[in-house]
C-alpha cells in the first residue's frame, strides 16, 4: 500500500510504545524533549480508594464524554513465587506500586494505572475472592475459540505521554533504576504478555497502511478515534464509576474487569457497507440518518435504547439487519434504566493487525457475560431468516475474539497481593 499520511509526532510515539524496551523508551524521551512530567504524591494513601475511578482526572469534550489517555500498555504478569505469596512478597509489590504513585501525577499528563488479579491467582489460596463474581474466562459464543489469560496479575498503564507508560513499565520490572526521578522497586513477577493500545482522533487513519485487514484505497476517517470509523464511549451509554463499584464484602470499593482482545476484519467492514449500513450495524436501525460523520453530532448519547425481543425482531425483519449496540442495550440496563458496564476500549496494531483491547468494568463478570450473550443475537436469528450467526448481525462478521481474561480490581488498600478474605492488605 502507498503511504497516505506523513509521519507525525503522535504516530512516532505510538510506534515507539509498540516497539518497547530501551530503544523505544530512548526514542520517546528524545521526542519528549525537556517537557517535565508532573510528580505524584508523597503519601500514596491519600489517593482515591477506587483504582478504577479515573473520570475525575480525565478530560471531557463539550458533551461531557470522557477522553481516555492516548497511550496504553497492558501487562499480564505471573508472580515469581510458588503457592501463597508471603508478607515479604506483598510488601515488595506494595513498594513497587507506590513508586509509581510518588513518581507520576495521577492524571493523563502523568500516569493512571490499575492492578487486577485473576481467578487463578486466588486459587493459590484454594478459594475464590469472597463476595466477588469472578469466574475463570470462557468462550462466550458458539463461534469463538479464544485463548484465555489466566496470568496472576493484570496491570493497565495509561498516559497521554508515551515516554511515561514505557518508563513506568521498565521501572516496574527491573529494566530501569528510577521512575521520573524516584528510585524504582522491582515487581516480583515476570511479564508473560505485553500489549499496547492507543486512542486519539486521527491515529487510526495514520496507522491504516501499516496493518493487515484494511483494504487499499480505504480511508479511515481522520476524525475517528477507532478503526471502524466511528467514535464510542458516549457518556449516556456508560455506567457510572459508582454504579460498577462492589458495594459490600471485603472487596467493597473494587470492581471486576473483563479484558478481551479482538482482531478486526476491516476489509469486510469497508467493503460490505456504505455509511448508512455501518450506522445500522454498529448503532441500530433507528439511528440511520441520525449519526453524521464519525458520530460527534450525537452528543453524549448514541440514541440507542433498550428494546424487547419482539421489537428487535420486528425491526430486523423490516431493515434486514440488527445493530450491535441495539442488541446489547437490552442486557446492559437494569430495571431503572441504569447502564451496567463501563467500557474503556482502545485500538492496537500489535503484531501488525488492526485490533482492539476491550476492558469492561462491572460489579460482577456475569453481567458482562449476559451483555455478550445479547450481542450474539442468537434469539433474534431464530425469528428472522435474514439475520444469521455472523451475517447482518451487528458487527459479528467483522470482529474475532482472540483472548479473554477476568480480573478483580480491588480497592487501593488491597491492591498488593490480596487474600481471598481481604484480610492481608
């Protein structure tokens, strides 16, 4: 393919994050120049209890939609210990994480991060975390065959600065002696998988020539934050951070996190559909004509509301398709209309493939699984011949789940190797 976009600063920094290691960090530092990184707090105990509460430091657009940091690293880590961690192991983790709190301001200009623990980690103690809905990951449709992330620990690093996420990563795992001038302490674990992500208007357009799955001649819109050409994360379609917080038991103040990695077949997406067809399949049949461009005109709500099966089947028969968000809305609301999940997905070009890292936060993993079941639309296919398992069924024809993992993100005071009963901070 021919190059359509000249390299830019954000393009260069995204590439450096994907490269990783000392070379990538050096490139980031050279590009960052003399702009200082704001320091963190002297006393990490003053930071908010909820690790997942990022919205207070995120920027918002004119509609109140939160903007995630631009650069992300997802670390999947196995502890370097057998059986139950010791108090010494726990203290080392606490010290390593507190370095990041003291080194970087808790903001996109510095670093935002969270630490989660898998069901497999808790099996070191022979039991599940008390009062938490945290099953092992599993396939969530008949047509997917994902690999499962069962590593002990999931660490999510995010910043507007590529040099910060890379430096924090290296400081955590013994490849750097300091983090923003603070002496580092090595995390007692080994990174099994390191994955990178990004989200910023224009970046998918810049990266489209470098990844498989996007046909030559296709123009991902310059204004889009996502490869599929539309923005997402509208505030009115997201759960509040308070709503997804576990509200009782030893892990009160925490949440659960499902993280999937999906490959995208954008040759099909752009080859099959014009703009209206994309809106119909990504949003819903009622939204055709209401979503302009990448969707900035919809404000803080996509316009998709929960509908029962009868209404969905009627619309599917009329329009010959059913929308992705349209299907999920029925499982992603409670009886009072509250949204149940908070999604913080970002794009990726790991391994040269257009892909998506999809973290979903909710009180319990079964909530996410129910939303995914609704996304499959199996009940709609039984009633509507035009809707098949992957044909005219939202965006299922264009995404393929490669990995799934479930994690408990405990409150801050329990983030260092918690026990199932929450008694060992």
